[in-house]
């Protein structure tokens, strides 16, 4: 049995999805009402910080939160808006964006360089505690 390379899977996904920069993600969120969805593990967010205003959707629950017939469905994913996925480096978000696109989510993209690219581009970041406090408002 041959196991397919995850890198090849990511490359194939990126050919079929909308790959955007951190700056474009921030623009779409502020000007077009897109929602940035951080799919990193909560421990990554606690360690590295979070994107202000982003929603957290753990990678392991993403499809279940999006599917309207799932007992875990989140109403927010039924809204008519773009969802911009972000992980640490752009690989998990590429695979996830492709999966959600295949599920029928019409407006889906991902931050191609991930949270690492967000940091490298000096985009705004909150500590996990700040993010948690701001999201409760």
C-alpha cells in the first residue's frame, strides 16, 4: 500500500481553492464581512496568540460544525458570507478549504501562509487571553 504525500495533497488542493495573503484576509474581513476561522489547536493559540476577531473552529470538528445535519452544526456556517480559514502554515487550512468547498460551502478561502505568515507580515495579534476576553463581548 502506497501512502499519498500530504504535500502533494496540499498542492492539489491549492490548485482548486482561493489562496490569499494575510493582508487580503484582513481586508476581506474588514471590508466584505468575511469571517476568519482559526483551525489551529487551542494549544497553538494559547502559545502563539490569535487573530483579533477570528472564530476558533478546531480542525477535528470543522466538517461537523459546517454540516447542517450534524448534531454539532454551528449556525454561523449557514450565513451568506466568506469564511477564510487559517492554520499555522497553510497546509491544514488548504486541505480544510478544499473539503468544505467539496461539501458545498460556496465562499471559502484560506490564508496561504497561515498564522506564521500573519506574524511575519506584522499583522495584528492578540494574546490568547485577550482574544478570549474580546470574543466574549
